[in-house]
């Protein structure tokens, strides 16, 4: 059996990303409507709505972790969100906030923008850094006085590009920037006050829930159900009161799955083959291996973990195109370890028993993690 056949066999266990029907495609449709360069296929359903209705306001709200399968499971088919789901689209790989929201912000795939995972290895710094916080993994230690993620992987988001051109207006409303909000009501208030500035306006909104709640309490908790019901209620209220001539799109970056933790330090033999800490994601975990220990690592990994993960070499992962098509970022390959464990069960890895233990998480290649909703709420009249 040749190497390509082996790679295909490995991927048979996964729900593969559909980059032509994904969050990258949605962002590409937004780019096209606002007259920016487009690098990937757009979503024809969204293109048709934009062309026929020519909305004055396009509002995209991304609720972190609110996968389409969870909407059906938690809220049911009669809920406002489920009834208005145009279809399911695909997350990126890894199905995680760092990679997926950056794709929504840019219209680029992970291999292009380089924001690949929560914890990334920076070869030039020889550090594993949590991308969003600029901390050394699992510590409160600053990796540098400047954001290493921004230093090595800078980008301009769609809102910045629209405003630079000056022809149209855009605003990014998020919990992490100057347009941050206190709660979901304040978020909605900020959306409404941002409309109708120019003849064509793009409002992109990021909300960290229900992801935060699910990490702590799991997908079956009362807290999670309450937050899904709150989102369902508030999105319906927004739709009923929002300005006419507005297209409202609700999406997520990934789904969530209840999970069990594997602490690698508990497996002394395989732990000894590792050349330092793991990185990337717990459910798409990257390993650097000590020189001369590769065969031992592969044997032990398959002995302990083959029922839960598929093991790929760096080359197999690159060749699989799981991280997307397009021009590789110049530091893309520097960010990769020697091997990758891709989850198809409910397990996730931690290097040591430090930091947060999640009750549910994401970044694996199961349906519940990979499938996200495309919810379309149109208040426009045909032009």
C-alpha cells in the first residue's frame, strides 16, 4: 500500500472539512459583496441573497461553540434558530476558535493565515505560546512584551479593509476590542447603533458564549441549556426590532463534545519519548519527538491510543490539506510538530495535569464539532 493510500485510510474515520462550503466561504461572500479581493469559493446561497436584496446592512454574529448539531439537540427543531437555519456549513481544521474565527475575520484558510491553534510553537522564539493571550502555554508568564501571534502572523481583517477603502462602513464588535460590550443586551444595542452609517455597512460581532459555559459545565448542563435558550430568545428579539434593509446571519466557529482527559505524564514510557510540551489542541495534538525515538513513540502511541486518535506525521497532515488550500504562510511549517493526533472519539490530551480540565471541548473531527449553522434572517425587500 502506498503512502497516499495510507493517508486516505486514516481520513476515513473523520468528518472532513468542506472548504468550499465553510466559514471561509461565508467570509469570501462578504468580501465579494464589499468589493474586496476574494481568494476562495463563495457560498452561492449567500451570494444570491446579497445580489437579489442588496442589503444596506449585513450583520454577522458568531456565537462561539454553537454548533448546528447542538442547536438541534438542545433547542429542538421548533426553535427560532433551528427553523431559520438555511443549512449546515463546515468549520475549519482544527475546529477551534483561533483558526476558525480568524478565517471568518479574513476569508483565508488556516494554512494561509497561520493562526492554527490555541497553543502554537514559535520556532524562532523556541516557545509554545497561547495565541490569544500571548502567555507561555499553561502559565501566566508573558511570552514577550509584544504579541508574538501578531508579530509573526499579522493580518488585516475584513472590517479594517472595508474602512481603509472608505467607500463602505464596517464595525467589529467583540468582547476583546475597543467595541466590547457588557452582556448580550448591550451587544444587541451596539449592533443597532452601528447600522445605516453609509449606503452599505458590515457589522461583525463575536460572542464568546456558549463556548465558555460548555467548557466548564459540559454540553448537557442546565447552564448550557439556559445560555442556548437566551441566545435563541435574543436573536429573535433582534430580528423583530432590527432596522429594515438588514441581512442578519448567525453562525458559529465550531461545535462541542463532552470529553474525557488523557494525561500524558501518566504514561511514563511514551512521555519519555517527547521532546518537550505538546501543543496545538488537545483533540488535534502536536508532538515533538526526541531524536532516534520516533519508532518507539509510534509503537507506544498506537498501543495506548489508537482506539481514540489517528496518528499522522507532519508530512501526512500537510499533504492531506486538512488545514486548507492556498498559499502556505511563511511560518506555517515552522509551527508544526513531528506528529499529530487527530481525535475521532471523545478523548483529549493534556501534557500534564495543570491548567483547566474541560468537561466538553472541540478541535476533533466529529460531526458535532465540524458542523456549524448558517442561520439567515432577511428583513430586506428585493431590489
